[in-house]
């Protein structure tokens, strides 16, 4: 005999079953292969998640789709199970992420192509990093090995900086949202840093998958503060690395890129100061040489002037001497003094004698 | 009014020193002024060395 005591209406049954599901399984994680993936009206995403024997309908909003998904990819979804009004069992998906190297690589390849086409990775967008930044922000996890390496290298290489540290998960489902919030918060600081550094150490493709999140990549590209990434090992290149202004191979390399080595700077400064001494010495030597040259020139000019003056004086002396009346007397001429009337006494001076004479006659010459 | 040297960051001091050294590159200067600037450059170099060797990076959490 049946133990049924209540006759259900379909709507009622579906409601109760959904309440039961919500209570017992509020959120489930399901791993499977994507099939029949499609986007309707530019905002609704439908696909099936399946394994070898079963398949479940899935639904999500497009804005929750953080990475490109296509049929055949293996994914893990977080979803709420429910029964639709039409009696179909489905999963309302909150988040989806590819799993396994193949699917992760495929998702990254699809997103890479999409974002590259939009120009997010263009070299023209890259801004130069500040030289010797005074104030930087670091987004990482203190538990991450990469963080410790980064800080150690930074502190060894440079001094006097202000470092604003923002703790964040750097792997897992919540990592990309935390990093996005960190970047957003830092961009809104009243006293903004000159540079944002995002770092984490090496890990598997799964561990680093959060750095291929589309929303995170877009936020990095849109940051008004330049960003340098130092994620994973040398062989790991994420889409966040490509969108950043500078990509460092590792957290250590990021520290080496951001600041110079202080011993190198000190050595260079000291060498420049020493070279300044030789510049000054050289200048003084040239100054001294120039001064001596000027003095020599001045001296030769003065000597020339004196000689010329001397010559001129000698000439004048000779000329003056030539006008000396005594010179004329020595040439045989004589000087007469007195009146030229007949019978008057005159004085005749020659170069050697004074003669007194009487005028006997005076005649004019023709 | 310019900042006293004690308030300047290491980077600012290096920039000041670069400017002083560039002045000497012009080649044409008065010796008295050159000696004065040399002393300034030397003093800056000493300060920068000291700052790099003794200062620490300040870390604060957001």
C-alpha cells in the first residue's frame, strides 16, 4: 500500500525540490567536458557539462564568463543545482575555469587571440617604468616564496623607498578578483605610487591560471599606474604579463628591473667626482697657459710700442739737432749782429770766433 | 624656496648631482664658481653614499 499522503502539483514539487537542493547542495563543483556551448542574445550562456555517461545542462550570465570556453574543453564549474520550471535539472553556474594543461592552454590561446586583436598587448601601449622609483605598490601574498625573494633583492639593491604592500591570493578561484580589487584600490590612492608590482613564484599551469583571467588582464591594461609583473618562472608567460607595461621573468628579475644596484651607482658617482678633479686641473692648466700667453703678448706689444716711441724720439732729436744754429755755424756759416749801416760796428760769430768789424759798404744782391 | 638637502630623496640628490656635473660639461666657467660647484658635488656624493648605505625601505600594508 502506498505511503503517499500528499498529492503534489508540479510547481509545488519543483519548488520543494529546489528548496531541498538549496539546503543540501547550495553550491557544487563539477568537473567535466563542455559541449554544445552557445551564447544567446549576447548575455546568456548555455552549455552542457558531461562525462562518459551523463550530461547536465548549464546556464550562466556572460559577465561571469572570465575565460573563453569552447566545446571539448575540460572545466570545473561552481554552480547551484536546480530544477527548472519545465522540470529539467540544470546547474546555474557562478564560475567556470578550464582544468588540465590542454584546456588551460586552449582557453589562454583563445583569449590571447581576442585580446591581441583588441590591441591590449601592443608595444605602443607600454609605458616606461620610472627610474629609481621612490614609492611603489606590491601586490602579492606574504606566504608566496616569490614575495620573500623579491623583497630581499629589493632591500639589498636599493634604499629609502616607500613600499605599499597589498596582500592578495595569487592562485585559486578568488585570486583574480582580489588582484583586480588591489589594482583598483591602488589606482584610487590620493598619493599614488609610481609603479605597481604584481609578483608570485613558480607553480603549475593551474596555479598560475588566475593570471589569464580576462577581467584581470583588462584591469592591468587599463591601470593608470604602470605595472610590472614577475610571475612564475622564466618559461611562464601569462596574459597578465603581456598586458603589463613590463614583464619580468621572475620576482627576482622584477626587483632587479625596478631599482639599480646601489654599489654600482656609488661606484659610478665616485668615478664622476674623481673625473671632475681632472677636469678642473685641466681647466686650470689651460687657464694658466692662456694667461701666460696673454702676458707674453702684452709684453711684446709694450716692447714694440716702446721701440717705436724710441725711434720716434731719436728722429725728432736728430731733426731738432739739425735746426740747431750752432750746427749751421759749423758748416762754415756765420752769424751777424748789429746794424748794417755804413760805419757801424757789427759782431760776427763763427763756430769758433767772435769778430768785431766795421761796415764799409752795403749792397743789395740781385 | 628649494628643499633643504636633508628632505631630498636619494633620486632627487642624484638628479641634483647630475645637473652639477652637466654644468662642468659646458667647458666655459669661472674658476671660483667651478670650485664652489665642485664642493657641492662632492658633498652630494657623500650624502648619497651615506643614504644608500644606511637608509632602509619602509614597508606599509594597505
